[in-house]
C-alpha cells in the first residue's frame, strides 16, 4: 500500500462528464478524465486490504460481488500511485483481456464490493475509483507504446473457429491465439465487435476503441471473417470439418417480444435493432444515409428501465426526439440500501444513468414511469400514434410471483416510436442447432456443469450464449474460461 492513510486523507473524485445539454449535441464520449496527478491520488486511496473483496467474485445470497476476472486491483492501484505505469499495466493485463472496454462500460462490481464503500453504508460513496483507474492505466499504456502486437513465438497445428466477435468471442480468440493456435473469428455483421460495436452506443464506447483492439488482434495473427452468418450464409458442417474446435459466442440476442395488442404497428421496434441501425449509420455516413428509423420530432416511449432502455433514451435525445418516456414494470428502487441488501452485495438502489440525466435536463423531469406496462399499441393508418399503459403490481400466488394489473390506472400516452427494451429470452438458436448443440430450458446453449463444453463433439460455448444476458466483464471472463478448456481439449493440458 503506497499511502497507508490515503483513504482517509483524500475524498473520492471520479472522472467528470460534460454537461447533459452540451453532450447531447454529438455522439462523442461524454466523460472527462482526471489529470494524471489527481488520478494517482485516487489510486492512493486503495487500502490493499488483507481480504480484497473487490477482486473476489463471491456469490452471496444468490448475488455476485466483486470482479469476475479476479483482477489484481490492489497491486495495480499501488503501482499507479507510485507512477510505475508499465508495472501497473502488466498486472492489469495479467487477468484482464480488454481493460479499455470494461474501464468504460462495466458497472464496476469491484467498486460496490470495495471495503472503503462499506464505511459509508455500502452505497459506493467511499469506494476507490477502480474503474477509472483501470481505464487510465490501459490508455496510458496505449499512449506510451507499451501495447504492441504479441505474436506467438511458436504456432501449434491446431485450428479454432470462434463464432461471434463480441466480448466473449474476442476474449476466447485472444487467449487461444496467444497460446499459438490458429484462430479464425466469424462475424455475421459487416464489422467485428458484436455487442461492443453495435449494441453499445458510440457516446458510451467510441468505436475507434473497438477498432484499435481488432487491428491489434489482427496484427497478432487472429483472422476475422465478416458477413458470415453461420447456420445461414456460412455452413456449420464445413467449419466443423475445417477446424479442430469451435467456440460459440453469439450472445443472447433473442429479444423478449411485446405482448400488447397492436404491437405489429409501424414504428414499434426492438431496441437492439434500433441502436444497431443508428450506430451503423453513424459509422457509414455520419447519419446522412437515412438508414435508421429517425426519432426526430417524435414522441418516444421505451419499454424497459435498464441499461438498454437508458441507451435508447440518450440516443433518441441526440437525434432530436420531441419527448421520451421509459416504462418500467418494477417499483422505484429505494435511495438507500434496504436491510436485506447489505454490503458487499450489489446495491439495489436508485440509479440515474446518463440518458435519464439528459432527459431531465432537456424535458424537465425523470423520464421513468414505474410499476407500469404497455397494454395496447394504438395506431392510425398502420402506424403507432399512442400507447395505453396500465399500472401493475406483483403478488405471490401459490409460491409464484405473479404480475397483475391495477384497476383504474389506464393512461394514454402519445407515441410515434415505441422501443422494446424488455430483455432477452436467450440466444438465437439457429447457429447452435446448426452445430447440433443442445439448448437449455433458459434458451441458452446447454453445457456440462461448470464447463463450456456442449453436447456436440468439439463444440464449446461462452458468454451470454451460455449464461444468458449479462455484463461485458462476465462475457470476457467466460471467453477466457472457454479458451482454457479448448486449449486443454486440444493439447491435453493448458497453461492459460
């Protein structure tokens, strides 16, 4: 520990952000990093605890706390504080494949488990700024030339196909290539990156950051094939014949359908499709090609109060919507931890994200409506014109949690665009079925207990496709685990 009273001497100071009304004028990253000396001061707050909960990834009462990658957080915080930037990067990269991604989009499970957070009711007010420190370290490493292609000195004769280039697929490909295997990544879209490229808006993760990593992996020997929709335009049987092992990392992209009547009206879109179309247009033509459904001047209703719904809100505001409302079935979370939710569990408290901040600044209030759902889509000449909402509550009936409507709570909201961000029901099954891999009762690829191995010979699965919709950091952890299992399958042992 570099400064044994750092957590007492210095207050928490996270990276700043541009003001909501300023940042909604563009799709650039809206975060403002701290200067180097202030960042080192923040690193000095790390206590190097005897039991560093931040890196533990423990399951407590059914909830995971700490970093799934088991990052060596106290070690690189100490090195950052001392100005040992190369050492800090070395310790960070030992366990983390892509700190430039998680340092931007991870909700920081580590910070919620930080021992400093427990001192202020466990709500994160005192936590070390671990995610910001991580991002500083990796960007400093790129800037200073520390990050260079690491080309394997020896190649094996084994060939591995990775299907999907999201965070799980990239993590698996990265480690397998580093081991010396010959790795080819198949991606159905026109650009590699999967969720990182098209599922997360540019202002949250600039695509130049993703492209930088892809180019680095290509320089290291990973081959990317885009426009290859395995199971449709690319033949799974041919891939099985050509490769010694296959990793399925296609995500959990089967969107939960909207059950409201009238949902087939024009202007009702799945959030993932809307976000992808906007980012693709932004990259292809700076939004001039008209290839996305524009919310400009429209009243937008979003079903879902989570991260995807928030991303939709921020995107629609940047594109000039007339209003935005987010419909959330669950009750409004408390502002402080309830008794059943103690540290170091993830705090189930109210979170106001960037999109909601921007909506409040532009339209004068929080866009979220709690304990409600869309009951009916009202249309005119085949296009949505309004939605009918109804209040809901949850009751226990026969040991099951059942949602019921509240009588007399129906309301009509103007809506020219309805975005469905109500979660996912599992993976899109056609790719798994093409490889004859089994599907679980949760709609994900079935694997052996605690393993990434599927029921199909030499076929493995990782990421959301295996575990269901989750976080980028979990996808990276899954990809690394999958790589180790494939390596052992191919070589009889693994040092990954």
